[in-house]
C-alpha cells in the first residue's frame, strides 16, 4: 500500500508510517506493533518510524505516510 | 528540505473487499448461494460437509472450496463423497482464506453447474471473521466440547455470522455444556443469529440443516438466512 502511494523509487524516502487500529479490528496492538517495527527495520522501508493510533470501530487503516523527498520546503 | 505527509486513510482490507465484491457479483449472476464455514479446528466442518454431500449430493449441485494451512486432507475426504471437483487451497501458513484465493479457486469450478457453494475456511475463530470472501453468509460452527462461552471469547466471528451450527450434540450427556447459555451468549453478540443443533454421528438435527440448505439453493443468491 505504501508503494502504491509513493512516487516510483521513493520507497527509501519513507520516514514514518501511521496505522489506525480499530478496537474491534481483531488486531492485538502490541503484536501488530512488533510486526510493523520488524517490517520497517529492513529494506526497502528501513528507517521509517511506525506510529499506531487506536480508534473505535472495526477497521485497520493506513492513515498517512511521511516522506522526505528531498524537495525544498514551500 | 521538508518531510511531507501523504494522507492515505485507506483500509488495509480494501483490496480484499474489492475482490470479494467481484466474487459475490459473479456468484449472484450464476444464481449460486455461497456459505463460508468458519470455526475453530476440530469442530466438525468437514464431517458436516461429508454428511451434507451424502444426503444432498444427488439433489443439489454442490461445489466446495476448502482451505487448510497445510495438507489437502479435508478436500481429499470430501472428494470421496462427490464426483464433483473439490478445490483445495493450501494457505502455506496463513490462518485464513482471502478473496483472491477464492476467486482463483472458482476459476476451476463450473459455476453454471452449481447450486450451492461451500467455502470451508481454515480452522480459526479469529482472523477469518475479518475477511470477506464474497459469500452470502458466514456459518459459524462450534461443538459442545469447546465450552459455551466461545461466542463471548470470539465475539466478532459470531457477530459476522448469520448462522450458527452447534455440533456433536450426541456428546451432551458426557460434557458439562449448557446449550441454553451457549445460545444466550451467542445472541448477546448477535441477536439475529439463526441456530442449528446437530450431530453428524447420529443424524440429530441434520434434517433441519438440510432443509435450510435446500432453501438456500432454491433462492440462490437472494437467500437471507
């Protein structure tokens, strides 16, 4: 999903990933955090920081990505 | 330099749900009722399907997709009871079926020659609740040896299911299982849950189950359990 939302070749520029976990999503937050940290600790996402936010409801969502794309600030 | 934020707000399950919608449309167009059997391991999904094929196999055109983490033992057992193709999906470690696996399995099934489709999911009362496979309804099985509090321990599965089958009721004299409490707990999670009480060994309650399946097949994809 992250790759689909980034420019081609920009995966290495990923700096943060935020996932929303619904409290009825059947997802154990600490187990999920472990998996997400492991995923973001290795290429191609190495160096990105995981953020997990809990929300009411059944959904598991990719909330936002933070990317350092090298462009100057506007 | 600036770190930019890309808002996504996309459900992780969105792609699966998109494929599931395609599967559901395909089944509806073919007039097929599809039931997704879910339960913990050993609750009797395969045995229930064996008895169902024995009883209805000549009357209804029943197709089956089975899911197992390893082996295709369930599919092999069911293939002994029907001349029709039983499609086995081996998930290689995954604890549930997903919609793409079902879509792929259906490609080998003649949907024009099918009245009723069973998807026998991987034995697991947690993850399969989250995955829409394109079925008309989830059917949750639980046996009298599992304890009557299963609906409270795994509420999402019972909430997502439209039918519950209590299996192995022939063992009720030998186990401390309170049927009324089990039903009460399940209906606390899902007040609309329809119950069947069965023993595949003695045949108790099977006639009601078969009648339900006949109704599903007759009404096809418009069935409302």
